[in-house]
């Protein structure tokens, strides 16, 4: 099927029955779309945002997996006499 800028069907072809070439005049001017205005800027911004999130996830500082109690709290461990 071929459509104009408002979504109206201009022509259709049943390819199961008709195997001939199909020519349709489709207007290419007259409508300004958001993609025509900003182009690929939105896609590039999404890609940059995803790369930044991956970078933050990979390079962020993490606490050590295991630390002795005196290093974790900054004070000596307390021993209780029984």
C-alpha cells in the first residue's frame, strides 16, 4: 500500500495475484514532521544517555566487599567479658 502524508491510501496491490510492477505517484512535499525538524538528534541523545549510564555503572566507586570491623567503623572492636 502507498499512503499520503495524512495517512490516506493512494494505491494498493495484491502481490498474491498481481506480480507486475507497481507505480504510484506519492507526494513528497508539504508536511513538516518532528523528524524533519530535529533529524537524528533525539536518537544521538538517547545513545549518549545510554553510554553515560553504562559508564556510571562501570566506573562508580564501590565499597570493599569485606572489611574488618575496626576499619569499617573506624574504632576498635569491643570485647565483653563473660
